[in-house]
């Protein structure tokens, strides 16, 4: 079942002024229920602008956005409902924490949905568990937590609304390696157990390769390619040319190919490189 | 000659009640002693909360020691009367470029500190031009900072700092908010400044960036737990992982191959040397078959 569809989506900033810029150009793509999609692109490629259309935060200047079979700008569609269906987590989401306690912060969304006291509590506890937010943090101020912990609390706040589609804009940016891994692992486990659709915006090919089945590569506001992660990233040279960071291990495989050692074009993880090198040695 | 000397440095954050009475203290740095020779490029690693930034903030006197002392180029950083001299000796660059840019035109931003120091106008002009050239941003001198990319903005922030000709440059995760292209630009700029003689203290979470340094310092729990060349440090894959850090992917590859009984050095840190070793290895493996 298709849960997201954009048709020739276009967005221009500052229309009618000398500063008019087309940030998203003619983008058409679909996402199926339960997919884990990565979106990658250089800074200014239109990733964030695109995702802001998927829950109606920005209104397109051309084209259409369909969520769960409805044109979100059609008459009779309440955009508020769309926002409960599509959760959007911004970059540096911990900046949006504001409540006195972690519990209150996570419950802000469910409260606005008009749930009962018990219903709110249930959702807060469930979301906290999904994001590895300890029960004994719930009564503490969110500002007493570390950066990675705050980030997880902010994510739990969005998850508590139980959106069927979750869009995450650089959820691991600025965290240390351990924090990155934790946040992404929690998201991935949540995806699996809740069976929801996830869109992960990231600069990191490593992260996308590890978690997303399919990737949308953006370049200059348009789609550079939209296909299975393995297939998309086998075009290392082209990907590097449009300003994306290629994992060091993939660059190593390229270098080895130039020296006549072929590890294959799909080496993005250390495990795979080890496997291939051992294979060649045993030949 | 050592430009930075840290002796038995302790630092703790105190919490106060409404009468300004100390109610508790949280130790952040515990007994740090370090010497950094002039011209060295030092990378500082450590997970969030390990004390890296707190240490860095001592180098130009944003923070002062609870115990112990820090001197930079002979200046005691706790000496208030020498603060202006200290700040001109040590330039700081932070994570978020947007928080460091104050003017509406790039070259005015670079001039900001110089104007405050009362440098003569002709010299200001000269220093701006040189600083922008060093960070390769001359062609954006008349642009508005908000129209620049993150990497470009960060280079403008660096230009503003180097216009004061500091001997020491302290960069606290300058690439954390940048994309891969911007990160590359900043790292190249830093290496160039180092080649021109500046001492660099570079805090980062990117292991490939740390591999470019002369020396790597690893912090954990407010202490320096490892200190050596990138090769020495990254060879200890297990120890780094135990404190929440990573190693460059090529180092991890060598480490994993060794676990599988392959004869490759454990201290491989660049793509180049890693590729060479693998080519040799395979040539040898094939030779052994015949």
C-alpha cells in the first residue's frame, strides 16, 4: 500500500522577489507502507524542504502531496489530522524540549490529541521504552540529561503520538559515536516492532546503508536516483561528484580496484570488506 | 618549546542555592597534566561529557582551574590582568558557525576583533585580506554570511580568529554541523594553518580527522587516558571502543583481518597504506598457492 506519494512537487522560496530560489524541483516519488527510506543529499540539495511538505509544514508552489491516499491540500482535509499521521522530527530536536520534567515533555503531544489521563500515561511509558528513556529520568528535568539522552527524549515525544509515518531529519547529527549508534538502533528497533514507515534524512552513507532498504538521493532540488540502497551506492564516483561523503571503506575498495584488486562495488561496511578480502585470499 | 602547559588541573562545576551557597559540586576535570609543544597539531577525542570542551575552555581563560594551573605562551590563564593578551594568543572556534558570526558582511565580520583592538585601518585591511585568502574565502569578502554554506561560514569564523594572528588555535568540534564537503574544507584549512606554524588543538568525533593530527589525546571521565601518535592510539581498537569511541574504518578492517589470522599491521590508519598492505597480502597469498 502506498502511504506517501508526491506528484511533480515543486517549492520556490521568495516567489516574486529577486531572491526567488527553486529548492525542490518536480519531485515525484512513492513510499510503501512499512518501508525504511533514506534521503541523502549535499547541504542545500532540498532534503529538508522536501520532508517539510510531507506533513504540510510547507505548502508546495506546484504539484501534489498524497498521504494515505488523500491529497493533503484538498478541500475537506484537516492538516492537523495529517500531522498526527506523519510525525516529523527536526534536526537538533533536543532544542525543542521545554517542560519541567521528562514525563511532561513526552506527554505534550498526546495531551494535544485529547487523550485521557490514562491513555497519555500509557503512551508516554511506551514511547519512553522504545527510545531507551529510563523510568527514573521521567521525573527529572530534561535539561539535566546528556545530549544523546535529551535527543532520545525529544524523539520519544514525537513517537508518543504514535504516527504511522515517522520522518527524522538527521536524528544522530552532532552526537558522539556511541550516542549515534544508540539513537539509530532504537529507531530501527521501533521500526521493526511497530511496523511503521520511516524516512531518515542523513548525510551519512554508513547510517543509510545500515538501516534503510531504499534510498532517495537528492541533487540540486531534484531526484538523482531512488532505488535499492546497494544499487544506488554502487555508483561511488557519481555520488562523490554530487558532494556526498563516501565511507572510507568504500573509497578503499575503489583504490584497490585501481590497483587490480576487485572487492566488488558494494562494499560499504567493514564486515563486508573483511569477508571479500578473506574470500580472495582463500581462492 | 611548549606553548601550552597544564599541571594537575582540576575543574568542577558548583551548584548554588538561592543564597549563593555552594550546595554541591560535580568534578569535570580530574588531575590533568599536559605539555603541547609549539607547532603541534593535537586532536582531542572523547565521548560527550568526557571533559574535552571543558579542557579547551581553559586554554583561553573562558574557564579557570578549580585547582592546578594552565599556562599558554607563558601567560597564566587565571591572571585577569593578562586576559586580553591571552585571548589574542589563543583563538577559539566553536561548533555552530551561526553563533560566531556577528556582522552582515563577511569582511566586516573578520574585522570585528581587530577594530575592537584598535588596529590601524590600513593594517586591518591587510590582515582581513590575508585571513580570507588563507581560508580561501576572498571572493566572498562582500557577501552576506547568511548566504554562505555551513563550511564557508565556519571558514569565515576561522578567518575572524586568525586575523588576530593567534599562536594557538583551539577548535571545538568545528565540523560537527557540516556536511562532508564542508568538513573537508575546514580540515584542509586547519592543516594549512598548522603548516604555517600555528599550534592546533582540535576536538572532534570524526576519527578520520584525528588520523591527520601529529598527536591524539583521548579523554574519559575527566582524565587523559591515552596520549600518543594516531598510529599508537588507533591500534588500540578494543580500548577505544570501551570508552565509546571508534577508529577509522581502515584501522577496523586491519583489526578484523588480524582476528582472522591475517598478517597485517594493527596500526594502519590511512587508506593508502591499507590498500598497499592488502595488495601485498593478496600477491603473497596467490604466490603461496603456486
